[in-house]
C-alpha cells in the first residue's frame, strides 16, 4: 500500500478507496481528492505544520465553528446540511486529526458534491453569491465569542507586524535579491499608513475583533452547480479573531480583478466597477443588520488593505528566498508582489465608490 493510501485507510472513510489524486490548489497545504467505489468522495489534506504550528488547536477551531453553523442551520430547518457546512471525517481512533510516525498531520473532509468554487472570471451573479455566502458566514458566527478560538497563525493580518517583517527582510537581504526589487520596496514603503491603520483602530477600540475567516478568496466558497447559490465556505484553517474589513477586502481583492494573482501583464490587473459592486452588495446583504457606523464604514478600505498585505508578504518571501509560499519559478513571488501592488492602486481608486455603499468614516 502506498503512503497516501495508508493514511487514508486510517480515517473513517466509507467504502473502498478507488483513487487518491492531488488537487492543485493553495500555496500552503497538500490536498488530495479521495474517490471511493460507490460511496462519497473525500478531501484528504496534509496540514503544513511549519505554518500552522498547532494543528490540534486549529482542528478544535474548525470543529467549534462547523458545529456552531450546523446547529444553526438545523434549528432553522435548512435541508442539505452536508453541502452547506464542512464535515470533518474522524480518524478510526475517532480523532479529527491523524499524526503519523513521521510527525505529519492529516485530516479528511467530506467532499461537497455538485458545487464549484467561484473562479477568477466569475460572473457578477457568482461574485454576488460569494459575497452573500461570506457575509452570511460571519453573521452565523457573530454570537460565538472571538476569544473562544485560538489564533492559528498569530497576527496573521497584523499590518505593523507584516511591515516590520518586510523592513527586516529588506535589511538582511539574505537571498541577495534587494537590488532586483528596489521599486517594489519603495512602493511598499509609500503605503505605510494604509498598512498601519487597521491595527490602530483595533488598539483604540474603534473596531471590534469578531470571528472571521481571514482567507476569503473567492475560490474558498462553493456554489451549487445548478442554481449558483452560495452553499459552503471552505478552507477554515485561518478562521480566528479578525476584522470584517479583512474578509470583505480579500473577497474584493480576488473577485474584482479577472486576472490571476500572478498575472505578469499588469494591464490586465484592473478592478472592474461592476465586480466591486457585486461583491459589496452580496457581502452587505449576507451580513444583514449585523454591523453599522464605523465598522460598516471600515469595509471600504478593506480591499486595498488586503492587496497591500499580500504584496508585502510576497515581497518579504521573495527577499527571504521563498521560504513560505509554494513557487513555480524563481521570480514567482516578485511577480505576485507586482501584481498585488498594481491592485492596491486600483482598489484605492474604488474606495469612494465603496464609501457610497457603506458610508464613510
Ligand atoms: C495562502 O494556500 P492558500 O491559497 O489557501 C495564504 C493566504 C493568501 C493566499 C494567496 C495560511 O492561501 O493568506 O491570501 O495564499 N494562506 C496562508 O494566494 O498563508
Ligand atoms: Mg487558505
């Protein structure tokens, strides 16, 4: 039995495993689709524990959040629960996580059938649905105290921390790459105040920490294949205390522009107005009347903030010699950084439009 089949065999999978194929998605974990003879399909994942340092704590977060959402859906009499919230498949020892002798951490989810992730070139309705789904997800979790979850990656979207890490990487220049990214380093420095703003609002008590998803790329929500209705929020590894502007921001960052995050033709990296509006309307409708005033108004700066966080992280990783993200060629992180810096400028231009929707501060 090969190593993957051996891992899969240790989970409470129903039926005989027919195949285990890699799914090429994400920069962090390793993901496989497990097909069985005539029973459900599954998603098998190796958690990157160099990045997620506390996999058992992470899985406790996931179980708390999924059971909270599931019980609300059940209480509301919603059908099709298995397609509306992720379901952790336990190991044969009835644990949510399997640790191998080599020290790897594995977990299994039920595959959500007859759905598709929202693609880069999504239609406006698909983008609206993504917004609705992520807004709804935040609203479902609003009565769970943020302090009940651990930070799976401490200070993940913490602007000052990301900025300091970038400055330190630029000074150390361990990979000898600083000369090849002077313009990007300068652009990042120019955006310092945008990067430091949200943490000041948290520290001053102007914005509350809630339970947020923190990786609301549009392909982290699944839509029904037939109706295109938002069904299930996935990739729950970074669900932890955070700001709603981060979730809204990452959704717009990834759906307003049709180009991929590593597109090198920067003329294609554009924020399209109808796409920004579709995401904003969906997210606002999904939140319902959860937030108002300063918090609602803060959403307008979320998109450019999140693009800047990503640009800074990609640049830092490039300067550090590609130690964090998976890359496919040597300048990949620099390409991603340039792409995201262009998007920061594009999304800053959209801020007045978003203020018209959410109000200004
Ligand atoms: C990483 O692996 P993936 O695609 O789910 C990253 C996100 C970034 C994203 C950029 C834990 O997510 O923060 O937005 O790459 N996740 C982590 O594409 O660092
Ligand atoms: Mg992710």
